[in-house]
C-alpha cells in the first residue's frame, strides 16, 4: 500500500497539533512497512505561512518528504478581514467562503500537483481548515481521499465551502469519539461514511531529570503547574493566567505557573507566572516530570497528545471541560480533573496540589489508560488495517463506519 499525505507544514520543529499528528502517523506507518510520502509547504509559521525551509525532497524517518514553495501565504490583514466572515459563517456566499480560505493561506498548487502525481492508493489530507485540503478535495479521484479533519466546534467549520470538503472524503479518520460526533452533527450525511477513531500514540517517557526546566524557568524547587504548547489566547492561555492570578490571591504560597511553547500572545505579567518559550524534547520531558500537573486550558483541541505525554511522565492532567476531546480523555481514564470556570479550577488545583495520594492515583490511572489504548503498536495497527480495507475496497468505499 502506498499513501500520500498533504499537510500545510511538516517536520519535527513544527509544534502544531494536527501537523505533529500527521508526522507521527506517517512515520509509524513507514516503520511498519507502508510506502509513505508527504507533500507540504516550506512554511513553519502558521501565522504567516511564509516560505522558510528549502524546497526539495528529503528522507525523514522513512518518509519521503517533498516541500514546495507557496504561491501566497496568509494576507497581512487576514484577521481583520476574517471577523465579518466568521461572525455569521453559515450564511456566507460560497464565493466569499472560498476567498476566505485563499486569504488564510497557504496557497500551494505544487503540493497538490505533486501529491496527485504519486499514484498513491490513498491521498490523506489534514487538517480540514486550509487551502491544500480544500483544493485536494476538489481534484482527488473519487474514492481515494481520506480526511483527518482535526475538527473543532469553531466558526470556520460552518463555512459552506467545508461541506464539500467533508463530502469528498472516501473515509474519515478521527482522533476522538468527540470529534467524530461533532462532524456527524454538523454533516449528517456522513453518518454512513467509512470512519475510524484512530487516536494517536505516545511512547514511554524517557528518563528525564527535573533540573533543566527548573533552571531555565528560574523557579528552584518550587511546585508548579505546566501549560505546554502554543502560548496563544486562542488556546486559552490568557484565561488560565487570569484564573491563576486569582488563585494566588486566594491561596498565597510557592506554587508557580510555567508556560512552555512558542509565544504568540504573552500572558499578563505576574511574579509567579514564567514563560520559557519553545523548548527542546529533553526539556519538555523535564518539565512534565517536575510538574504538579499539566494544565491544558484550550477549548479547541481534536485530541490532546500532551495529555497522554503527561500521563506517560506520571503526572495528572487538568483540562478545560468545554473541550470535548481532552475532557473525554480525562473522563474515560480518571487521569485528571476538568474545570469549567474559576470555582472548579480552584477546587481542582487544591485537590491536585494538596492531596498527593489523589494526584498519584490520577496519574496512575492516566498512564494505564494511555498504555492500553494509545501505545504506538496499538494505534498503528488499527490505523493501518483500516487504511488497507479502504484502499482495497471498490472505489475506495467500505461498507460502513
């Protein structure tokens, strides 16, 4: 079987959840003997989609990666132009919705042409939101398009252009049941379409000392909550900062909050809030090992790999109850707690920080759940089997979900 991915950006330095998921799935399929190629842009920054890396072909962890220059990236005033469109997305004319996709970028026709020329059994596009996926859905041969939507309950998915994108897919691969339910609710005609809830895998946590993160953050031996990932208001990081500042007024003490990840919107300054920026893999595991808990305040997640990584590092997770995907993971595993406002945030932090036995019990449950359901051999096995059935079926269609 040969599969070709089309992704907006690709590589180990890319921190985006959907793009990281694409790379991990591609690499594990390749390690399992599947012929895997990727066509992508030369971009690294999702706020501009500017060409950064060199175009060309490389071999990366068994995957053939083709990078192409984009015709255009994100328009400088896209966010301002976008507000009117997303204020009432379902009522937008198709032409305006398509124009929104183009202005958002990246527009990369060479990536589409390259993928179409691979002769792959399946063309896999991710995420749903960007021009390459929209264009591939328009031109892919019938029965050969697989969509990893990485869908959230957000305004853009209601733009009329995306009904055609989802409708073009011969099969849909989801990261959680919550994501699958969302897509079926928004696009009822897809209920009988071939589907797989694939999830993602997590490797056992490497041995890691706490020192590197503590030294980088300058927090010494203080206990801390860790928010790992893009520091972005759209990811809930500003809300978390406000909640934490309130918590510290009500609960003075040594507890700190550490943000680790690329910074888009710095949180408000606070003496107990530390922003260390993007970190390497070793420092990430150091940060997870030393944290009292991982806090993921984002509402818009399609999976939550960092939650699994926290469990691999034997730490509990605190997630936003409004995020169906991460709340589902925590609920099914008993590996942490959720918060829906300040009161529940305070109660959850009190329990995790103040009750070591409860925190350990949650971490144990999370790690056991991750090992049983999301080890890479388990994930790769179910994903490959589903793709092979889809590729071998007449016109790429299976008999049901």
